[in-house]
C-alpha cells in the first residue's frame, strides 16, 4: 500500500508525530490522520504538516504515485537542507501544494511547471533555508500555471532582471488573488503591470529593494484588501487613491524611511482595520477623518513626522486595540478613549503632549500604557490602578507632581512594570506599590520622594527584577545581618544618592547584572564578595562618589564586566587591573599614590573610556597604552606623571585626550596630529618642549591646549621656534 510505504520511507520523530505515528492496517487508510479520500476511496488529500519529518523524501517517493492527489501539505517539517526532488510533475491533479518552512534548499525543480491545475502554491521558506529560482527562473516556473490564485514564495532567492518579475507575474497568472514575495531579493522600480490583475486582493512584498514610488495605478485594484510593502526603500508620497479603495483592510508601508506625504482624508465608513506607517517621513496633522474608520483596530505611526493634536475623533474608534503614536511631534492633550473598550496598547512616548493624564476609566482591556517623555502635568491618575488588565505603565520624564494618598485602592493586580521616574512627585514612596503582587520592575528615580525606606520592604516581591530608587531625597536603611535583602532574583539594582551607610546583602543574587550604588555614604573596603554577584555575569558596577578606601583581597573581577566606575572615592595603593572586556573604566578622583602597572594598556584593548585623573598617580605612562586601540576618551590629568608621552597613534578613534597638569616632558608625538577624530586636547601645564606638530586636527586647538609648557613653541602659541628648539 502506497501510504504505508510512504510511512516507512520518511524519517520522523514518533514522539512528536500526531498523524504518521497512527497509520496502521487495522484502520481504513481514509480514516488516518492527515488523509482525505473521495467517495471511491482514492486518496485526494495528504496533510503531513508539522510531523517532524527530517528525511527520506526523494524522487522515488511513493507519494508521487498517488495519481488522484489534489492537495499535498508538507509544511513545517525539517528536511535539514535537503534538495527538493524531481517528481512533483507527476502530480498533475494537485491544486493545492504547500511545502513552506520545511527546510528545503536549492533550485526549484523544473517539473513544477507541469502542475497545471495548481490553484495554491506555497514554497515559502525561513531566512536560514533558501530555495532558489534561477534555472528554471520565475517565468519558467509559472508560465503554464494559469489557474494559480495564491502564490507564496517568501524568502526565496528569485533571479530576475530589474522590474521584469512583475510583468512575468501579471502576464502568466491572470487569476491571481494573493501574491506574497517577501524578502526575495527583488529590485525595482515597482511596476504598474501588477494593477492589471483585477482580482488581486493581497500584495505582500515586504523587505525587497524597489527604490521607487508606489504606482498610483494600485489605486485601481478595487478588490485589494491587504497592501504590505514594509522596508522596501520606497520614496515619493503616499498615493491617496489607495486609501479610497473600499475593500482595503490593511496597509503596511512601515520602515520606508524616505516615504513622505500627509495622510489623506479617509472616506466615511471605510473598511480599513490596520494602518501601519512607522519609521517613515509621513507627517503633517492627523486628519479628523480618521474617525471615519469604525473598523480600525491597529494604528502604528511610530517615528513619523506628525504634528498638531491627536484628533478628538479618535475617541470614537470603538474597535481600536493597538495605538502607537510614539516618537512624533504631537501636541495638545490626550483624548480619553472612553469608548475604546478593546484598547490594549497605547503608546505616545516622546511627543510634546500637555495637560493631565485622562482617567482611562472603563478601559478594562488596557495592558500597556507609555506616556513617557512628554510634558504632562497634574497628579498621578489613581483610576489607572482600577484597570484589571494593566501590566505596563511608563510615565517617566513628564511634569507630574503631588503626593500619593495612603489608601489608594488597587485592582491592577497584573501590573508588572511601573516607571514614574523623572517627574516631581513628593512625599513617601507610594504605599499602593506594595499591593502589587507580581511587580517586576519599579523605577522611581529622579523625583522628590522623601523619608526613610527599609530595603527589606521590597523583599516581599517574589518576582522583582529591577529596582531603581536613585536621586530622590530618600534614606535607604539596610539590614546588616546575614539575611539577603531581596527574596527575588534581581537583574538591576540602582540605589544612587540614597544616603546609604551599609551595602545591601547581595551575596545570593546569582542573576544580577547591573548595580549602581554611587553617591552614597559607603565606607571601608569594597568587599570581595561583590565581584561574585551574578555568578560571573555582572556587567555594570558603579560605586563612585562614596568613601571606599580599598578593595578587599583576594578579589577577581568578573570576566564579563563592561562598566567599572570607582571614581571619587578614597582608594589607596595598587591600581586594580580590570577585566579585558571593560569598555568604561573610571578610577578618577582617588588617592592611589602609585604608578600605572607596566602592562595596564594590554588589558584595555576593548576600552572606550578610561580616566584616572586627579588620583595622585606617579611614575610614567606605560608604553603598553599604545595597545588600547579602541580608546575614545583618555584622561590622566591632574597627577604627578613624569616621562614622555608614549605613542598612542594606534588609537584611531580617540576623540578626547587630557594629560594636563602633570610633569610630562619631551616632545609631543607627531602621530597625535594624524588622529582625525580628536576634538579635545589638553596638554597644558607639563614640561613639554619642542615644536607643536602641525596637522588638520591640531589647527583647531587653541593655545589653551598647550599653555604652561615653557619650552613648547609654534602655533597656536605666540612663541615662535628658533632653530635650536626645533
């Protein structure tokens, strides 16, 4: 029997299979999973999608002997880069063929063109397994497939010259309704020939490089329901006629960064459901006629050029679910959206919105709210905490103010992320916070909260992931016992400027990656256990502006540490050698009183910022600093360093160099003048001598960069060089 032979031929995982695994002779094959038969018992349909098939499918496969087969589906299997076999041309009755995302690769066999009854052809693949249409090419594949109504070739590498692909399709597939050629390497310009396909209802051509306008003739496609041309390098203006098509439900032109034009006026009772124009140059004012679209459920206008107010008519969009107006230049107040009962996502981040935050009362589906980086004022809207579905609230960087009531009722028990940072709130930390059982991220920094806070209060949160109380007027108390300060596994802890006198106990924090305890009143040794926090995965540590005097030995820096900031302490003795990954290293304003280790520069190969200014350094700048080739900022100023300036010409990205107020001698290295990105230079108040090198960058520096070196001469100093000095 052919089907049992097929089962024995293919390789599949029986633990994941739901169809093939049940095929056996004790049951009529027409009752097997994935098998469909006609009244005469002929197999006419075979659906083996998602069957974890990984091999055993070749040109001699039994499936090619199923002469009555009309529908064949092998989608979502894993053939592990196998070539498509010859044999499909034998399936002359098949009208539906789906081989999508089955991990086939290579050239499409030529006999596909013999399947003249095909109505639906889906050969889409993932970006990692690429099918190719080169020989035969697109024309040879489809020129005989006159009945095709749906063509899906996403992520296929299609070899074609310029825009000829669209003419091939429009002349070969007169009945086409669905065209999906996403990420096929197609080029443009977009050709108007597609508008000849009067039945075309879906055009999905994302992530090709058309580099052209959208043809006005697309507006004549009166059956068009979906037009998706995301990230196609489109130019010109929005074609107004397309928005007048009565059947249009979705238009996605996002990520075409030079596409311009205002939105057109929308027709009354339009059918548009999804309007996606993010990351384009589309702008101007949002038309009031957007309220004419009663079916609108998704609006994405992120990163556009819209100005003016949010139209009041948008409050009448009763079906809106997702609304993203972020990163524009919108002004005025936020509508209440009181009729938008399905609204789940609202984002107006980074605009110029003013006024108070509306109550949003009754928006029980709202899950995500981001109104940050505006100029909103007034009190925190307590009604937000009555919304039962709310999970994410971001209100940072506004002008919100006032003190929170103690007895605020809370129904937002799903609230996970709350960001109230950079506002003007006063009083104690809001008590309602401790009524949020699944709180994960809490950011209250840069307000005027005051009072004493016991860090153990946050130990009740079992899912706390990130906490930031920095830069308020808070006094954070830490239990000095052995008990851990938190019961959850933190990722981020920021307690800068919290008047802390003791380090919190973080010894059991195995996932902590970011710690900022700067600008506190911490003293004594930096304990060596802090370097073990995060099990070696600590990435950011800022202990600056405290009164630490030394590092407890022995210590080993975590190998993944990116940022180490110990500036403005009273550290003495040997200079700690950082891990090689560190890109920001600040030891400035300390009392080391020692010399820079000879090999110190060898570990700075990835470092972008390095400062040890005003740290009582002595000795010479080691020659190994030449190996710090990634440096953009180097500051060793206000020390007692001696000797010559070493060669740092390999640091081609250096933008700022400050070696001022030391005792460096010798001449200025000539290669400094060739650092094309150098925009700040200060070598003042040393003992340098000789002629100042001349170069394109050095000509931009004033005498302030060189003064206080009695033996230096030449421009920009007024002191000229005689032959002896040269």
